[in-house]
């Protein structure tokens, strides 16, 4: 499955009402560490299609979602199960750390 672009319009359907856990990547186009993390998130999305949805939230385009998740620094990853945040991570991380965060 490809990475979903998460907006306030599809957030409830794709994240809150998801039948799978969701990994969200909060990012911005001007953020260097976000650019480093993006291909890692894309790679994970291609590998965990049966277990996890992966979405990206552009904090400049979706300030309400960024605020709702209390995003203070980016990149920030949030892992959501049953509509609730179970873990977060700030900064660029290696793929193994992200997989560990999702307990896969």
C-alpha cells in the first residue's frame, strides 16, 4: 500500500475509524530531517501493508491536525491503535527503531 496523504477531511475515516493501526508522519517541505525520514517511511509503508496503514500529514497544510497531536518539533511520528496514540517519536529515526515502535 502506498503512503496516504492525511488531511482533516479524511482523518476520521483513515485514522480514527481504521481497522488497522496507523503510523502518521508529521512533516514539512522545508524540514531537512523530514526529507531524510520520508524515504524510510515510504519503505516501511511498502513492507507493512497487511498490518499497518501509513500516512503523512503536512503540518503547514494541516495546522489543525498538527495542533491536535501537539506537534512541537518535526518530523514527528505517531503510532495510533483503535483511534488512540500509543507511541510518538520526534526526529529522524532508523527504520529498525520505527519498526520497534510499532511492535511488529
